[in-house]
């Protein structure tokens, strides 16, 4: 529909009056539109795409962001984790699978809905233990949650965060280590890498 809205604006506008859900797509002003220009008129959006960096062809520009990546992690206690990121999925969102000795947890956090399932390995039973809906804002509402927590902290409405600063720092160091591993083609020892980045 995005192609139709750009190439055949009149047709798209007519269709959006006939099919109400299309109206939002024609007049969309949220992300990613909101980051390319402050002029959210049709003309302003087209000007930003023609003249700014966001209108460049992704295959012929200097964008070096990976479109897929797999990271294998072995923790000090022997637990292993695998993170797979790819930009060409049919589903927008995130999923997680945690396998233990007694059960498997599978979570899907998609814009079509969130759910977590528990699969008991002994009984074979499958149980939905959580269901919800992601916000359509940045990172499924995560960006808003971070800002609200920061504002609460500034107002001294201090509540226990879901993760503390140390855990947040460690997750960022792990992300930087994964990128170093990708660029240099080698396994990264986290103890050594922590010393390297924290002693700067």
C-alpha cells in the first residue's frame, strides 16, 4: 500500500474513504515518518525523501546496519543462549524460547498480540499463561515505559525498576561485544572485554 500511496496518491485517497483502515496508512505521521521531517504534509514528506538521507536506496548507500545476525552466548554458569535478529521476517516483533529440564516457555510479542505459553515436558500439557497487546509506539511501548520510569525517578516517585543499572549496562556491553565479534570474526571473552571497555 505504501507504493500505491506514493505513486497513485489520488487512488489511495479514494480507497482510504472506501476502506477506512487504509486512511491511517495514507495519513500516517508516526514512526518512521516522524523522524524524517517536521513537515508532516504529503509535500513535506516527499521533499524529505527526495532531498534527505532517508530517501536513498538501501542497496546503494553507506548504511552498514546488518539485516540479519546470529549471536551465540555461553554464560559463566554453563547456560547457553542464541539470539537471532533478522530484518526480513513476515512477523514484526520479538519472540523468545526458554528450555528448562521440566518445561519450555515460548513467548511471542508481536503487534498482532502478545502471548506466553508453558509446555510441560512430563504431562505434555500446553497452557497459555499470559496474553496481552503491544502498543503501536516505539518498541511496543518500551520507549514510553523507559521515559515514564525516568520521569518518575526525577519526580522522586521511586519504584523498583524491572532491571537495575548494572544489568542494563551488562546487556549493552554484550551487544557491543557481539558487534566486535561480527566485525573481527572472533569469539569474545566477556571478562577481558569488560576490562577493555570499562577501563577507557
